[in-house]
């Protein structure tokens, strides 16, 4: 993506959608840090590349936590934004993540089901009893792809999109994500990058209805490089 810093790789673009790879540590949208955010960077790039006068429309239909990288889709028209938002709400967009955990889950594959509650003041999420006021159900499927040096590579498919869901659910089971500064406790090394990546995004095109699937491999750095690329199941 020319003219932007940091560089945002574009996987696909037409008149209705743009699919990109979000770099780690870039906010999805503007936050209190005022650091360059993905939504603004893509808007500026579209304006530059297509010579668009005035404001550029770009619809945010899903999010990734700031430290997380990987594949995302944005809508270039309000019609596409409405239809993609409906797809997110009805869970017809398939979202698959790669993650590296401390330890190894008790089962090689399974479903994690918790009720989560977010404290807005601290931006922290915790697993709570289902009866707790404001608690929302969080469901994911996981599969262990490999284990090495006390760490496990897992593929995670989300069925709900709760804030910090993957991070909190695995931490609750005693297998926090490597590098998770918020939920990793004493296992997180200061300054270490979280090992969570949006690796597969699959959805029907909001206008043509064509089935689209996009993949993104995690960076070739620790802890990802403990496993061969073929291990990731992409």
C-alpha cells in the first residue's frame, strides 16, 4: 500500500470491499493514543490511489485487538457495510486464528464455552458465572496443531466475537497466550509480542455473493518459527 506508514498489504480489492493484513500494534480505529490507525491509513491510501476528492467512505465491520495482526475486511460502500455487518451478527463470516499457548490444553481439540464480562473502566474482561448481570456467552473451537518447548500451536475458530475472547478463554483454562501482556500473568515477558494472528477470513461477497477466502501467515519470528509453515493448516 503506497504512501502509508506502516505498510498495509492489500489481499483483495474491488468496488465494494477491501481485504488487508493488519500489522500488529496498529489500532483498528482511532483511540486515545492518537497513533496512526488502520481505518484512517486505508482511507488515506484509497484517496491517494484513486484520486478521490473529499471524504472517502470506509465501513468498519469487525475489529482486531491492537496487538493482534492478520487478515481483515473493510466495506467501501454503505450497502456492503450493512450486509457484512449482518454477516458478522449472524455469524456467517468464518474467522480462524492461529495462537501459541503456554502449556498444552487437556484435549487435543474441543470447544471452550464461557460467559465473559467486560469492565469498561479498566478494559479488562473476565470469565464469570452465566447468571452475572451483563455476562455474554463466548464460544470457540480449537485444535492443537503441535507442541514444543512447553508451548502449543493451536488453530482457533470463533463462533462469537466478544472483546479479548480468545485471550481470556485460554487464560481461564490455564493456557494463556504467549506474550499476552494483559492476561498472561507472570508468563508474559515485558515487551513481548502477543502470539495471536487472524489467519483465515471466509465470507460471501456482499454484492456478488461469491464465496471468498483469504489467508495470512503469522510472522517468521518467535514463537511462530518453532513450527514449519505446513503446520499451520492454511
